[in-house]
C-alpha cells in the first residue's frame, strides 16, 4: 500500500463516482471509495504473497470495490468487529484500519442505500521502514483536493468533530486472518 501512496499522492485529483480506472485518465482522478478499495486490494494481495496464497480469495478482494458505506459494512461482517465514534483513537486503531465517516454529501449520497450514511472512507497505511501510521484519502471537500497523505495523529486531530457515535466507524480487513488486534 505504501508504494501506491508514494506513486499517486499529490498527483491525482478528486472526482466523485470515479474508481481506480480514473488513475489512468489524463489528468488522473479518483473518489474516496475507489482509492480505499485500490489500497485495500493491494494490501490483501500482499498478505496473500507474504503469508499464504489463499489467505484472501479473489471474491473477498473484489468485494471491497464498492461504495464507502458498503465497504465498512462488508469489512465489519468479515472481521466480526468495529470501533465506533470516540472509540477511534491512536491507541485503539489496528495497524491498517479502514475508517468510514458520515459527512453529508448532498443529493449524490442518495445514489445507493446507506444505512449508516457513510459518505467518506479513508485507509490507514504504514510508512515502510519505521511503521509510522498515516491516513491516505481521496478528498474532495478539503484542500488540497485529490489524493493526500497525513500523519494519523494529525488526521485524528482535524477529524475530531466527526469522531462521534453514529458518525464514524473503523474496521480492519486483515483482523480475522492475520490475528491483528480487535477492540
């Protein structure tokens, strides 16, 4: 995942509704769930190469390519756990958490059923070498627009207003298979 972050951060713009195919556009664009799915797919495939070739099957990897609310729901069901709201802290997040936020979104947010109202999703990644956690996201509402990278501790600070029950959820796509911590 870190290699993808380095390749695309600051070079890809944001466009709602555009998934990984937008990375090949001129200029390249993607939305938040497209970017999170692209990162997660790479991470799940890397886990297969590093641990066992059948750790995550192709259907499980393909399933993360969906909209933000569905992605969080799917990963919660797969792993059996989730953090919500103020439970999301630097100390409680697993190493590669996926975080969904209810941030509004206007008319486009009604395009599919969204039981939790999640309209934004981000992925925690780790810097190679020292393992420092960062949040990678495709952002359309804040500057800079597009793919950006922020230290996790800073992201939690600027996102604090959204980290409340009924507005934020964190899941871990890797938990059930790699024995990563659950809350």
